[in-house]
C-alpha cells in the first residue's frame, strides 16, 4: 500500500510526483485515518502487524509519522526464537541475535510479540521450540519470558504460551490446560504472571514467584 512498486516489475508502476516509489496518497490516507481514530477514541490502539520498512510508523503525524500507536517488532521475534531454539552449547556463536535488536529498539513504539504465527501450521507450541528434555524446555521458556520482560517494548503473548502448552494451537480444540496443575508446566505461567504484575507496579509476593529459581 505504501509503495507503488510493491509486487510489480520494472515498467509496471508509475513514480509519484517527486520521482519516488512512495505512495503519497496512501500515506496521507493512513495519517488522516489514524488522526480520526485517535481523535474519536483516545484509548484505542492501532498497530500494523507486518509493516514495510517505512520510518516513523508509530510516531505522531504532527512530527511526520504515520500515526500508528505501536508497531510489531517482527525482527525481534524471529531472532529471539532462533536463538532460544538453539542448543545452549552453541548459543555463544549466536549472541548477535539477542544484541542486534537493542540498536533499533527505540526507533518505534515496538511491541514484542510471540504471536499465533509461530504456534500454528506445523510450527509447534512455543515450549516445543526449546531444546532439551521436558525440564530443560520449561526452564528455557522461563528464561525466554525473563528476557522478553527485560527488553524495551510492550509485551504480547498468544494464548497457551504463557503456561507452556505443549500441543500446537488450533481453532478446533481447546487449550490443553488439563496439565496445568503439574508444577513443571505451571512454572512458565508463574513467571509470566509475575512479570505482568511487575509491569503494573504490583507485588509479586503471592503470585507464586520464587526468587533464585531457574
């Protein structure tokens, strides 16, 4: 939408009045649309899921941005899952996947999303991406949640990931919460719930959080 040459070959598109490939009309439309939405519903949030490499997507229109409230950090999600799916023995060769995202973490109002895209269509559950046996996978998932909490950006998880669901998510069946009372399975949920309380400024005492547990 924002680029005139998107999905088109050379000669199949006409440059804008400035000679560039940016769709000026689409840019103006998005800005005005976002202004109308936020002007009418101040608490509303609009965020593009897979936006093109366009600057200032989540910045206000009065400073030249497109006016979206937030922007999904897809690069962070892919790099992070790639890192955590690697055996810890070999992770020292891939630390750049964790450090790179901090270089651009403040360019936009990013959302760190562990979304449904990564737990459907044969990709398996989030905890299933972790290496090792069942205990190690649960420990790695807790570590992932801790890293996610400490990284700049809003946090977004998809249903079932927060308590370590083992089965791939599907619209045709419920979450397999029958295993929820198993301590090993509850541990990731306790970490996720504790982090949620910390974000709201509440105490984690009573939430099941045990300091020093890895």
